[in-house]
C-alpha cells in the first residue's frame, strides 16, 4: 500500500530529498549497494530540478499572460517596460531514466519487506503514512448532497479511502436502514408519491470500512418530492 506517498509535486520532492539524504546510513542493513544509493540520489536530484523548472515555466506563463492582458486592455504606457525577463533554468543534474516514482516505490517496498525494517526507521525516512493520511475512523463524516432529476432522488457523495456508505432514510417516522452504496453516486429508485401528492424525504449516511459502520453520521439532507 502506497499511502505514504505524497500527492503533490511540492511535497513529493521534499519526501524524496529526505529519503535520498538519509538512505545511505541504512543501506548496509537493507542490502542496498553504493550504486543503488547513488541512483536514488540522482533520481531525487533530477526530480527536484524538474519540478523547480516546471514552476518557473508556470510563473513565466502567468507573467506573459499578464503582459498580454495589459498590452490589450491596460493603461497607456511603454510596453517594453513590462516585458517579462527571459526564462532561465538552473543547470540540470545527472540525467536519469523515466519512472522515478516506480523505482522509488519499488525500493520502499523492498525495504519494508526486509526483516531489519522498523516503523521508526520508516518515519525517519519519510515512508510511513503520516497521521493526516491515515483513516479517521472515529470522526470521518460523509457529505451528502441531494437533488431531484428525472423523477429520482440522486445522492452525491465522495468515497475517499473508505469502501462505501450505509444510507438511512426517514419518510416521516424516523430514520431506518435503507441501502448501501459502494460506487458514488447513489440513485433512490423508490416510487414517487401518487399524483397530486407530495412528501418530504430525509437522508443520512455513514462510511463503511470492510462493511462495518465507522465515523459519524452525515448531516441530514432533506428534499421534497412530488408525483
């Protein structure tokens, strides 16, 4: 499971830089060769350079967009004073093959499978999931949004890292178990009220983990339905 892997470029380069700067100390106990350690360092350095360069390109594009907008609609003034400075990059480090993340996760899997591995080592190397990435099975709470489309009530929800939701429905006499959903979003196929009648349906949901209810019930959503 790769729940330790950071999900943004900015955080990922910090994670890999930390890992590459510390792995040499642990290399002997995990059977990593000097060449493998050097490869890890080269991968990290090249990824850092690539992300940094990409950010400069992104900023450069924004500056040119602003320049173009001012040229077309801005106040009168010398245009050349606003032309963005030429884009410059730092010298590229040792080039590496594509697949930096593939090699990183493969190395991490190898380390974690080694009998010498401990959680404290993983925390130091930055390859244990942080508390913010672990499932909060006590406070997790789905967000439900209800809408009426084509004669059906649609419940929108986000799955996250949970397996699904249990849905309860209140037709006016209190909430009762109604259904489960494992792939967002949910459609209530219950029959609409008879012609000329209307009703108020209320829903709430809680997350499922291995088919067990966890966390808190969602805020109640209410919707009026008619024939």
